[in-house]
C-alpha cells in the first residue's frame, strides 16, 4: 500500500539492512519508500529528501552508481534550498554528503586514468 507509514517502515528496515552490510537487500526498500513518498507528496516535497539521501549514501558506500547518487543528492539539495534557510543543518548534511560523492568520483576517475596508463 502507498501509505506514509509503509514508506517509513521500509526506510527503517533498509537502514537496518544497510548497517548489517546487506546492501543488495536495502536498495530496493529505499527505492520503494522513495516511490511511495513521491506518489503521496510529489517528487519535490521535503518528505522525499530522507529517502533520496539514504539511497544516495547507500550507493556511495557500495562503491557504485556514483552518478546516480550525485543526482539524488543534487535533487535533495534543490528541494531543501526552496523550503529551508540556506544555513539549515539539513542543507549542510546534504552538502557534506554531496561533497563526499564528488570526491569519490574524482578519486575513481583518477584511479581509472592511472590503470589505463599501466
């Protein structure tokens, strides 16, 4: 069912699975929670930011899908920038996470470049 409580439960279960390093099981739950909240609240509502952030950080921690993770966090940042003051702590968290992904992307590109040279 498409109910906010279901989205919350799915998100919480995904967090628990992620902490147990069961990333392959957590990812579809984050995606389902995001889809439910997007359907209920709309794709640009602050209530989808948590799932956007959680899914992005899972993708970062898996070491894959950096581009998707970056897009998810940029979207979360855009949503928050239209609804909260610029110095709000939630905006700072998303910016920090976005910087982490961008740093990881740069490092990955550099490593790939070095591998090609060898």
